[in-house]
C-alpha cells in the first residue's frame, strides 16, 4: 500500500488557500481539519462515544459516557489526533516539508511516542523521541526501529521528573548541529491548541445531556482539546455548561493544592483489585498511573485554561485498580489512567451526575512485571 506524503498535504492546503499567512493560523488550522483530503492523508476520524452507564450500574442515578480514543485506527490512544494536528501545524507554518528536514522529534511518554512513530512511518520520515530515564528497555524496544530512535534524558532532578525530558529536548534543539535536520512538534506547548477543533467535533456529536467532563491531566491536551471545547459548544448552543473536573491521584496532589477538591463517595467502587503481582513496581514512582504529571503542573499550560477547571476529584490506588479489573471482567481493556478516569466518572454518576470522560488507551502488557 502506498502511503501519502507531506508534499501531498501541502498541495491540498495550497489549493485551498490555507498557506496564506495573512489569515490567522488558528483559522487556517480549523478550516484544514474539515477538509476530507486532509483528514484522509492524516488518517483522522472522529472517535466514538460509548455509554457505560448500564455496565457500571448507574442508569437509575446518573450517566457515564466515554470518548473511545482507544479505538482509534492505527494508533490506539488519545495522542493520535494531537500528533497529526502538530504535523498539520508544521505544514501550515511552512516548516515542513523541507528538503533539509528528514526527522520529526518530540518528548513525552509512551502514547505520544507511539503516535509519532505511526506518522513518521506513514510519511516516510525518521523519528526521534525524548523519554524519561525511568522507562526500561522492555518498553522502549516496543517503539524503536530502524527509522525511530528513543533517547532517554539523563536524571537531573529528584522532584521534577517531567521537567527532565522537556528540558533535555529544549537543550538538544538549541544545538544547531543537532537540529539542522529536525522539526520539533512541541506537543507540551501546542498539543491542546491543535486538539481543540477535534474536541469541537466530539462535543457536537454528544446527544446525551451531561453536566460535567472529567479526565486526568498531564500535558493538558485533554483539558484544552476535549473538556474546554465541550464547554464552548454547550455555551454556543445555550445549554447549561458542564463543569470541568480533574481526576487526580491522591499521591500526586498537584491541582488539589490550589483548586477545590470535590467530596465524592467511593462506595460504588468494588474492592477487588486483582492479583497483587499484576503491576510492575517502579521504586522511583509514587504510583503507576503514567501520563498525568507526578511532580509539577505543565508550566506551558496557560493560566486561562487552568482557570476553566471547576474542581478536582481525587482517586486512590484501590479506585483505579478495582475499576480496571471490573471493566476487564466485562470485556473492556483500559490502561491505568483510563481506569482512573472511569473510576472518578463512576463515583460522580453514582451521585446523580451525568458525566463524560475519556478512555485514552487499552491495557498495555508492560504495566505487568517482566517475566524472566
């Protein structure tokens, strides 16, 4: 099968008059995401929304809807549209394609790395990803290939694990010899902005009433690219505006320090957390819910976006693990942060809330201990 290339994408954008820098980038980007040829080249579809209310037994009290990012074609996680959007942004700003640029680079965690790997393969390019030194070889080997390289940032801070790989990426991109053939996507800075039009699509497809949207928060692409667009669409349509809640592990209370913490019972959560040996132990981490930040809020996340958050709902180790087991027993495989999202949504729905959340990814085998 012959895949498209970035020259084809540029040609479509040129034909539509979207390379004209006199038009604001946000306007051009939003228009580009509506063009079928652009979406076909980037392999983009609007994710489905599943109603989990019956499965969770909350139909008499509330609602739990889940945006199914785990069912995305090609990349089974929520970073697919983020990376696609960042590549589209690069073409709209005329940074790529460029005969001198053969490598796309960024930094972050597994899901965004997997999405970038998919697109460099699709567009016949090379890729490079900066990750934490804490990622073991059995995980990075799942990403590495002849044209996709993982670089682990050196350990630098005791209490700033995310800052380590972002700073290392910035330092490398300041080196002219290193950056001469690379285009950096900078998803920690621009991810939410490029996700926003796709979040508008999701919001316009919601036909069941909701009064809140809840999700974990890391770089911020779900806040800025799903939750805030939902608020904006509901406001545009004259509907009651859903509250935005952050699901936050009680062992990593970043937003809970400054934003109101909702008091929500967890009595609905089952007690069965599965086999204690199901999860690998990483002594340097307080827990294994990867993606949401452990040590500090993304400093590139705007104050205006943070101000849109209405409250925080904290969850425990038992909450997310028991929810993960419960869903697995009913045929739905979810990753750790997705289980955290659903556990909080479940608790809110049991108190008569109509909740929308996100399933980011399926369960990954690397969450389990390595077999020797």
